[in-house]
């Protein structure tokens, strides 16, 4: 069995989604990539998290060819692979139907940056894609789900905005590693929940100032980060 | 004791409702049918889930005659039996007063298909029945609850839309087996929760396109299913 | 130590509030009465539920005199005692600040009967008291809290409507026993939650018909009850 | 290692935030002060609660100099210190991004006193600060967060109103001890949740009368307190 370390990281990223209440039954999947070898480990399709093992994970290359594994990969594998190809800086991808983020995705609305919890992790709104056209749905649906995400990020840095809402569908999140992707998916759900409460209390809530956004983002990220125990963590 | 396998499946379907937080106290019931013998195993009325055993389950035939069991069957048994008679393709029925689905039922509103989570399991909106008339309530209430459900499904395939909201009451769900019925009841509650969040974020949220509805439904169901490890699961 | 059975029932009623998530810290209290002897066992004030024992419970007579116990009784003891004097049919009283029922109480609105879950336990709306006057607050606050509840029930049967919302405050519930009072407090919170969801989905939701209200109430209560294993339970 | 008692109290206050569901990952921090020695124990920045020990806590003086500890203190340490300097009556400070209180903070709205749960602990609304100016964000952000809190409390007693919402950010709470600060943070979140429900049920809900506010506050605080087992607790 190849890539044991990567498999263990990806397994733990999948289980973190369960621990944090982001998945019902099998509604979600996490993957991670070994950039040097160009290989991705991803959750198999429709397998219960409770009995998921490192051996169950499927290894595919960036073209989607299965190199190791007897199970089918997640039905969303083509979306994951497109994101790895389009966003060279990322090392992990997570997809969930988590409750609040999916509420925003179904409403077709980006999550405005209403506060510093959001600004700590997302440099600006959590964007929403355009809906897929009938042709895109028909032709190669999961691939085209990745296409509309990549199109939305044409002018965005995927590490500064590590997640997106697919319209009428649900969130994808990513990060430098599979663990980071899971962490960002959890934070995205939390930010979606806070924003839901905010708009219900006061629909016309003002978003944070651009200065406050930058301040909080830079406290946690980049050369001037002051949060935590290691610079730039 | 007859039908041990069926009893065990029905017991587990009842307990799944507890594990997933769909029932408070004794507010819910699951049943399953042995189609060859025409016998139904159903939860007894008002018995705590914590002490429910396979022996407690009540065996009735499709006319409602009790064939095995010393306890009264669920007070909703006539609704279950009517559904088994009207929908020959189903093998299990579940009734709950789960929180969000009941919110929609009490509002008298069908749950629109706002996203792919919904489309994965329900081929279109989750319909709502008309209210029962005073005469229907008076004459044979539980039987007539089944009548208004069956009337609502006159032009619907119960396996393509495996659940319904009874107006002013609560949801019923069903499936090919008792386990499938419980699973669909859990998904129905999740879909009701997502739709609640969606309408509060954006009341006029657009529903999914008919093409996206079909695509997601077919990914999980029928000859072209690609989800999971077995075709057509 | 007197009244061990009553003490054990009252202790368990208090703990049921914790098990069902109705209390934060010490925000709540349950009591029970021995009608033959005219003695009430009630939770002491401000004692953590985790370390509450039968010995900690305080025994008072209906005039409020402490007969057994070294701790102060709940600060709401005068409200409990007034309810026992005004409602001779009840055997237990519970007060909580549970999340959804308190939301309705703070809004100063009765909970309309939107569905059969409600109709199963409350024969009509869960009423709300008028606010206390400044004089009532000043003079004998906890006693007068009972006075406004009793005034609201002048034309209601407390066993048919086993709970109330005190305006700007929170719910009280009661029952034939301390266990029944705790059960009704849990159901009241559930009904308040369902109604909250219902009004947010459709503000102008219709309440149940008087016929459906009677049908569901009578399925669970009185000589024609068909729910559960014992008639009239 | 100095100040073992204070360290243990501060550690437990931090863990209480976890037990009560107020923190996700490392989003929160608690501190406590030894007034005689002028020393503060505070959570280190970005350390998981699960592996937090008394040794990890950082000891700083009121000017912010680190006297003991190898880890960086919480990035919010300057806010804590300013509050200790400005509010001589307090002995503990807590900062969280708890779900409902942060919803109100992001909406930029004070939490009105809608009921007695609130009045029991906060003598009037939970106030909200003004937003920080761009200059305040740029110059010394965490210090200036304390400045806008102190400015908002110019005419308020911090022990009578033991918490605040920082606009676009999240709540701070405090108390006579670190344990009291954590307790007040938990109650603030509960009050924020009740108020959220109240405004959704009835946007124009009336707040409690000034007499009821005083009555409930005085039941739990000051020389006339009647709640609990010890006067004036």
C-alpha cells in the first residue's frame, strides 16, 4: 500500500467532518494530494464513516485514473481533481452538505463578511458560483462543477479565500493540507451560522470595514501574523 | 415467534429514529412488511424506545387483525396499512414528529426542491396533503390520514418521492424496506432543515432546474446510478 | 427523613429537566405534593443539579413553612404553593427558562395550536399571562406570579392545559405528578420549538380545526383514549 | 511555578467555555488576576483546549510584560489588561465568539432586556461598542478594542452589566473571578439566544419594565438577594 502518511491524513480529515457534525450519513468527502508524485487519496463513494479505513481510500492520479483501491472513488472526484489542477497552492479538498453553508448555497447568496470570525479565515465574502447550465449538467456534471468554481476564482487567491458555495448545491473548502481543508470547512460552516443569525437580527447588517478585514486576516496569516505559537502558521 | 428477521429490521428502524434525534419520548413509529405473507411488524403504542424489544413488536395482517403480540399496535397502524395497500412497491413506513419537517407540515407548505441534497432523494418537492375534513376526522381518523396521503400521490411514484407532509400534523416516509424508510425519514428532516434556512436567508429562493433535479436523482437511483459501491443501490 | 417516595419522584423530575436540555446551570425547579398530608417537596435554591440528593430537597407545607431541610427552598416556592392551592387536581409543578418557550414568553405571545403534536397534550393554545403590575412586583413578587397564572386559568382546566407562559419571564408546567409535570414541561418546549419554526416558514399559519384538536386530545386523554397500552393513561 | 491557585481557576474557566459549547477550536480565551500582586494568568494563543495545562498559562503584569511562560499569550491580551486597569472591581475576563452573542455583535445591536433571565444577570441591555476607526485598527488594535469597551462603560457599573458586544466582532464578559467571568459569558450566550428567538417571534417585543428589571436583579445580587444558599453570593 502506497502513501500511508497521506492516507492517514485524509482519513483523519474525513473523520474530523464527522466529529464536528458536518456530515449526515455519507454526505461528504475529503481528499489530499501528494504534489511531488501527483497522486490524490480520496474517500470511496457511499462508504460509512464509522467503518472507513486507510485501506478503503482510493488513490487516483490527476487525470482520474485509479492506481490503487478496489472501491469506487467519491462521485465528486472529478471536482476535486479539477481544483487540484487549477489551484496549485492547495493540498486538500473537502466537500460537505453542512447545514448552514448549504442554506446559503441553496439561497444562491455569497456569505458577506459580517465580522472578525469570518475575516480571520476568509479574506472577503465566501463567494457563490453561477448555476451550471443545462448543457454543463448534461455533459460532464462533476467536472463542470469544478469549472464554475475555478471561473469564480479567476481573480481570487484560493488560499486567501479557502472555500466556495456552489449554487443550489453546497460548499467546497480547501487548504494547504487535507487537515487544513477540513478545518476550513468547519470554520466555513461556523461563519455561515453566524451570518445567518446576523441577517435575521438585522437584515441590512453592515459588513466589516476593509481595514478590519485586513487586520484580522493578517493577524492569522502571512509574515505579520501574531496569532498562535508559530509565525506564519 | 414468527418473522424474526423482519422484527429485527423493524426494531432497528425504530432505534435509528432515536439515534438520529427524530423522536422525543414515544413520538414516532416504524413498521415493515413481509410482502409474500402479507404481514406487517409495527411498534407497539406508547412504549419507550429504550426498552423496546423484538418481542414487543406487533404482527398484523393488511386488514389490521393482530396475529401476534400482547401489546396494542401504534395508534397510527391504520395509516401504515393503507399505505402498504396503496403503494405495492414499498416495504417499510415511518412516522415521526421530527422538528423541521413538522414545522413545514404545520405551515401547510410543501418543501420546495432548493438543492441537490433534496434532489438526491426526492424527485421534486416533498408534497403536503390537503387538511382532513371534519367528517374524515370524526369517522375513521387514522385510516383517512392514509386516504389523503394516497390521494396526493395519485400521479406520483412513491419510491421517487418517498415521503409526505400531512397538513397540521407531521411527516410520513417510506422505502423499499423498514431501514430504507427510516433513512428517508432522516433525510427528509435534513432537507426540511436546509429549506428552512434557505427561505429565511432568501424567501424567494429559486428551486433547482429540472435538469439538475434529474441529474442528481439519477446519480443515486436507477440504471444509470453512479453513487456508492453497487449499481442501483 | 419523611416522604422518601415523594422526594425520589421530585429528584427524578428535576433531573429529567437536565436530561432533556431544559435547564442551564440552576435555571429551573420541580416540586411534588403529597395531597393527603398537604406537604410539598421542592428543589433547594441555587444548588447544582449534578450534586442534588433526596436529602437536599426541602419539605414545606402549603403555607410555606419549612418542615424539613437545612437549605433554602427555590426562590419560586411561593408560586408553586399558590398553584397547588388553586389547582387541586395537580400533583407536580415545574418551572424552567427553556429556550423556545421562554422566547414565546418574552414575546408576550400565547403559543397557537398549529398541529397535532400540540393538540395531543394541550387542549388549545398555551396561554400567556398578563404582565405583573409594578405594585404586584413590589409587594410579593413570587406570590403574585402565581396570582396572574391562576387569573389566566379562571375558565381553563389546568389538566387539559398543563402549562402557561408568564409574560416577560418563562414557562410553568404541571401535571398529576412531579414526573407528569416534567414530561409536560419537555413537551411544552418541543411544541414551542415547532411553533417557532412554523411561524417563520409561514407567519399566518392556520391553527388546527376544533375537530382535529378534540380528536388528538381525546386519543391520548380521557375515557376514549386509544394511545398507549393502558386506557386513560 | 507561581500562582498555582490562580492558574487552576483560569484553566477551569477556559475549560468551562468548552463544556458549555461556547468555543470552536481555539476561538476564545479566559484570564484571571491576582489584584494584590497585580499579575494576570491568561491562556496562551492558539493552543488546543484539550491539551491545555496549568503550566501552559502565561503570567503577565498589568503593563503586558511576560513574567512566566514560554508560550505567547492570547493575541487579545492587551484587551484583557486594559479591562483590568479600567474596571478595578473585576477579577476575570473572558472572550469568545459564541454563536448567538456574536450574531448580535455582528448586527451591531445591543441585546435588549426582554425577560427575567436577562434581568437576573444584566442590569439593563447588553451594550454594544461603537466600531473602531481605521486609525484605531491600524495603530494598536487589541488595545483599542479595550478602549471602545471602556468608553461604552463610562456611565455603567461593570459588575452590574458584566459583558459587552464589540461591534463586528464578538462578546467579552467579566466577573469578580475567572469562574464568574466564564459563568457570565455562558449566561450572555443564553440571553442572546433567547432574545434572538424573541425578536423572530415578535420583532417589536416590549422590554421588561424598570421595576421588573430591578426586582430580578436584586433577587440575585446585593444585600437583598434571596436566591441561592448564601446571602450576596
